[in-house]
């Protein structure tokens, strides 16, 4: 991965399994339409994206909906905006990963390492707007929030901030040991089997607090991921932001 001067550096989209998602708002339809144009190469890296007016006319949505869709693409790292110039497609690499979608615990065991976790937070909270959007929640819905440092043996690999719709796992706080395998608990306790996930990654540097948790120097290079996982029916079940040292992902 090569770094550039802009804040959006080499985003990577991973699609584990092809599939359709469930119904959603006009904004969601607009976002998916634009995302698909980026992924298919219709909109190329560095290319100026259509204006709000063009998107609204092309997709049959309001300008406000078109504006929200563009903002969402920027927040996911698929695009970036420049004041007075417009919104541009990020320079990205598209990969389709058809390997089995493994939990962190399973992946570490496959590597011959012992998975461990340091729990930083485990609580029910009111989510922020991007979480509400990614999980398609009602404004009043709460999520289960789990923040952990994930380790292989004793070496920290990443910091994960996970959000789960509370309605899908209402008693998770009482029944789940937060240092264990979350995917296993979701499958065994609630019958929730993660089927596919979309993941965007960008290169960044660690903050002082992140560096301390990862046991690296301040401003060390890291990957910042944004991942949404889905059930077989397309319903989003997890929104997670992992932060990990670049060496851990290579």
C-alpha cells in the first residue's frame, strides 16, 4: 500500500460473499448505486463524481438525499471532497475475498496463536449517526458496544470498536464473556450467523492513546478499517471499526 498526501489513502473494499441487502431508504439506494459505480469502474479513481443535481436527476431522488449519499461515501473512504472543486473518487484497490469469513479468534487459532482480548468497554449505548445508518436502526434504538484490544498470544494486533443492534442480542451483556469469541456467541446464543461483510481500509497513523494500547510508537503507521457484517438475509448485524498496525495485516 502506498501513501499519499491526502487523508483518504488507498481505501480497500473487501466483499466476502456476493449478495443483496435488504430494503432501505432512498438515501441507502442512492449510496448503493454510487458505490456500485465505483466498484464496477464506471467511476474511476481520481474522477470527479456527479454533482448533487446530476445524482438527484439520474436516480430520481431529492438533492438532500444526493448530498447525504455523497457524505456517506466520503465517511466510508470511497470518495473525498475538495472545497470549491467537488467530490472525487478515492484512489482505491478493489478486492473480492471469497475465503471463509473468520472471527478474530478463529483466524488466530488458524495461525497457531492464542487469541486474547483486553476489554476496554462493554455496555449498551445510544449510537452515533453513522452507526445508525450502517446498521439501519431506528433513531431510538440502542446498540451493544464492545471495545477491545485484540491480541495474538501477548502481542496486541488491533483495537476493535464493535456495535451490535441490541434488539438482536438483548441479553448479551449478561450472557457473553467479552474476552471470548463474539461471532461464536452470536451463532450459538442467538442463531445469528455472519454471512458477508464489506470492509473499507485506509492507511493512517496511530494517536498517542492508540499507540499506547498497541504498544507502538506514536504516529506509527496503522490501518483504519470500517466493516459492516450481514446475515444471510442481508440484515446488518455488526458495525466495527478496527485499528491495527500495518505489519499485523500483511
